[in-house]
């Protein structure tokens, strides 16, 4: 039994935004942390960004060369690792054993479902909605990711959906609405320390989705404007190149005419020189005959 307790892990799903998952982590520490035999695992699904900012304008990754895409995605992955490192550090400060786990997937919900399956997760805490969306009537997940996790996660995993450090609902093999919001007893000194993990002003999946269309539309318009300018500049350069080519062609023609003229002039001068020489020789011959 002691070995099993040592192996118990509570997974807490957190986003990559700084401090955005602290209310979720705080609830998990206050309600599910069982002391030295429990390890808290802060888990994050890193979704490689598809929109890459270049000089203030976002472009879809498929429209760019691989180098800037790889560089930006690597920087975003490192930023996510730093956020999770901060959570681990906070837990270590209050003597809670904590690990981090980051996986990469094109979709956050699918990534969490896969994470639950691969790591045989039996306890998961995830935000049901952003803290500012919390109301006493909130009784089910609101974010797309949390909703999909409730529907798709392995039934062997019990899931706690929380918001603003309040339990919204749980999912065992079927959804159970939370009927108790009074905090469970805390391990000695842990409750006071956990209260220092301040709730963030986070963005949840719903708001991200609502703003995504506007962001894409704005990026599309910006790209179209850049393409229009690039096309105009291309036409201008093409016209300039054509004019330059025509000028060079005319210059070559003038050069050829000039060289031809020089050649004819040299031939004429040579002919005149020969004629002068012949005339001089003729005069000398006539003078000798007269003498």
C-alpha cells in the first residue's frame, strides 16, 4: 500500500500563458494533494502555432519558408517550458513534489486525451472556464478543450473541472455535478501556502476561438495588402528592367554604329595616306624625267 501511495500522481492541465493555470493548480493542491506520497504533474499540450508573425504581420506557416517557422515554434516551445518550470518552482517552495510534462499535438484536446492514455492518468484537474467567467450557476465545462476531455478521455481517469478555485463538476465514468464546494481538509500548513498562488486573468479556449476568426481575417487582409504592394512593386521593377534593357540595347546599337564608323574612318584615312604616297612617288618620278 505504501508503494502504491508513493506512485500516486495528480495531473493538472495548464495553458502556456504565464500564471494562467494557477487557480487550477491551487485547487488541486488544496483538495487532492495527499502529502509525501503524492506527485503533482503539471501537464501541457503544446500546439505548434500556425500563424507566424513577420514584421508585425501574421502569416500562415504554409506560406513561409521553413526557417522562420521553425525558429518561432522553437521559441514558443521554450516559453511554454519556462511557464511550467515556474509552476514546478512554486510547488517546490511549499515542499510539494512536482513534475512537468509537455507533449506536442496539433490539437490541445486530442493531445490531452493521448496524454491520459499513454501515461495511464487516473486523476486529472482541468479548468472548466476562465476565472472571470465563473458564476454560481456554472455546472459544466465551457471551454472547448474541457468539453472534449469530458467526452473523450479514458473512463478510468477521474476528472475534476474547476473554475476560480471552485469545483464545477467531476467526471468518473459519467458526469457528476458537484454538490459540495466547501474545501476539503488540507495537509498541515499546505492550505495557507496554496493561497499564495493567486488566480490569474486567463484566456480560455472559448474566447480564443471567438477571436480567432477576427485574427485570421485581419491577417488575410494584411497579406492581401502586402501582396498587392508586392505585385505593384514587381510591375514597377519589371517595367524599369524592360526600360533598362531597351536602353542597353540602344546603347549597344550606338556602340556598334560608332565602332563601324571608326572602322570606316580608319580605312578612309589609310586609303588617303596611300593615295598621298602614290602622288608623291609620281611627282618624284616626273621630276627625275624632266631632269
